[in-house]
C-alpha cells in the first residue's frame, strides 16, 4: 500500500471534483457496485471516501473495516447534500475509540 493514497467511490459526476485534487475516483451508481469496488481497492488505498447515499445501505458491510487500521472509510455528502449520516458515523467512531463524545458533547 502506498503511503497516503486516497480514493472516492460515488456518483460519477460528483466525484470528479475529488479527482481534480489527486484523489482516485471510482464511479458507482448503486450500493452493489460500490461494495464490489471497495472490495477491489481496499488493499491499495489508506483512505476511501464514500458518498452518504451509498454508505447508509452499506453500513453492515463497512463494519468489517472498523477493526483494521486501513483503509479508513469516510462518508462524505453527495451531490444532493448531507443527510447527517457521515456525522453520525464520526460520532460513533469517536465514542468507540475514546469512550466519550468529545466532538459533539451532546
């Protein structure tokens, strides 16, 4: 695995913005394609961004990556805006790692 390699999996048009800043872009029009893509690229990338629209239905599948240091899979808002799913995942991960909610304090 190369140091610092990043990828995004999501809607074909939206993810091209990430490609412009050096992030490898992998279009996925549905959760099946996204799951297959993540399986293929997981060993080659340290950080994988996944649009919220695909992250939500793949929540159970993504749990298998929680116990591994890499890849770190982060949910990002899609072209339709944020649903709050990414924030909730971050909150849960922080609580699991630290035992307290230091980011949102609620």
